[in-house]
């Protein structure tokens, strides 16, 4: 029978790393259409709160996996803003 920490580790790994395919797609294509900066901003705030909660409870798995998620979602937000500005800049150059 699984204990709670094993289930938490599996769940944390899956939910933390689920952002990797989106990040890889952004890096490869530089296409950020459909990436919501508002949603990613809220996820960052949520991850920070989860980390604080984990620190208060001294729950390593909560701290570790939400720190990973914070980094990955932060990276996705950064890339989204970077490539969105680049596309907006290029669109301005093409205007008559």
C-alpha cells in the first residue's frame, strides 16, 4: 500500500513538470499566442503562497514541488512577455 508521501511525490512531480512541454514549444516556435500572462501571474502568486504554507507546516514535498512550479511558470511568463514584445515590435515595423 502506498503511503501519503509517495502519492504526494508522484502528484508533485507530475503537476510541477507539466509545464515543460509548453516551455519547449515556446522556445522552439517563439509562438506565445494563447499563453495567458494573467493566468501565469496568478499561478506564480499561488505557488508562492503554497511555498509559504509548506514552510509553515514544514512539509518538504509542498515546498520542493511548488518551488519547481514557481520557476517553470516564471520562465514561461518571462518567455511569453519576451516573445510577445518581439512580435509587437515586428508588427509595428511592417505597418505602412
